[in-house]
C-alpha cells in the first residue's frame, strides 16, 4: 500500500510539472489547445508503439524520440524545449561556425545547430546507449559531414571516469559511493577535443561537473571567436560557483535572452541554464541578422 501511494504521488507530481511547463512555455502558451493536443497525441502514440518514433523538429530537422525522454518530448509539445537558449543559438550561429555540445544526450541542440544553422558540431555524449541514439539522429538528418560525435567524457585531465546510466538527461559523474549502475568512460579535456579549431558557441550540461570541464578549457576560453557559453547552474554545488568564476575571469557576462524581441539583458546566474556572453556588439549584430523561423505557428 505504501508503495502504491508513493507511486501515485510521484505520478501526480510529474503530471503537475508537465502541465505547468506546457501552460507557461513561451511558445506553448500562445496556442494552449494545440499544445495540449500535441501532448495528448504523443502520450497515446508512445504507448501504442514501443521504441523510437520519428517526429518533426525545426524546419527540415527530425528526431527519433521514445517515451520517457523528458527534454526531447518537450520539443514535441512546444517546438523548442528550452526556448530562450535554443532560439539564441539559432540566432547566433551562422553556416560553418563551430558549436561544441558537451552533454548532447540524443542531440536536440546538435541537430538544431547542424540543420537549422548549418553549423559544424563537435557533439559529446558519454553514455553508450544515449550516444547510439545521438548517432541515429545524426544519420537520420544526413548531417554526418557537419557533426562529429564523441562517446567520451570531458573533464580537467585525460583519463577515465564513472558515469551513472539510469537517469536520462541527468546522468552524471559518480564516485565509488554511488550504488546504482555505472559505465566507465574515457575522458579528455575540452582543449584537447577542440584542438586548433575555434568554436563560436559552447553548451555545457554535465550535472555538477562544470568546474572540471572549464578547468580543462583554458585555451578554448581564450579564443577570440568564442562568443557564448550555455552553462547549467546549480547554486547548491560549489563546482558551479567555480565554473562561474572561470567564465567571468575569461570576460564573459551572464545575460538573459528574450527570443521574440531578440533583446539581451544583463542578468545574474539563475538555477538552470545561464547564458554567458562576451563581444556583445558582434553578438547583437548576429542575432539581428538571423532569419525568423516559424515554430508551431509562432515566429521566432
């Protein structure tokens, strides 16, 4: 009985969080009946068909998604799961720019950058099963010439680390005290991964390992072409504070992006993704020139 009550409570919390997301999402809320229809359709379809389903993304892009992929299903419901950050990336990147996606998962950002922006991508996902889905999405969109996938971790030195494997988008580096399933993965540094290349934009989504990633990115952060970094911020973790200091010392400032008016406002790091930018005049010129795209009937 206790287990049933716990499971029911978990389901109710999940449903509440989903509806709050749908109701408040900047694209989804502009046509809530259509958004709710997409949610209901996916819930039905993903229960009838087990495994991966082909779904449209932005423009000509497509994704293979299965039930339980929280971030990917947000793209189905609302077009862009993380609308401010995804829209900013679309507005910033230009053809042949280099984007580095650290913690790519199944590739939402990677596919968006390579298809919508025609950018080049170094795409990193350490967990083998998730990496295989990332590769499937790259092949599906026929962008092998623009995307290099890497089944590795990124840290402050070359070596090996243990990662959890059972938490979808929140898998992370773990130590010997972790009791769940783990996968040992080869690790490199961002400086080694990038080499002589000059990225324009980085996304770092590594669940508490941010300081180690940036400690191995000293040369990359000095490259003048690097305009922005999306960093997942958790103020409860000392590693996030250290990572933030690394970016501030490299000349980056935290900003908040309003994608429909294409405006930037200096901000303070918030829990969740934070956008760090520098050379702001060039950033503003790029986002002003970027084409508009229609996503679920909304111009972005």
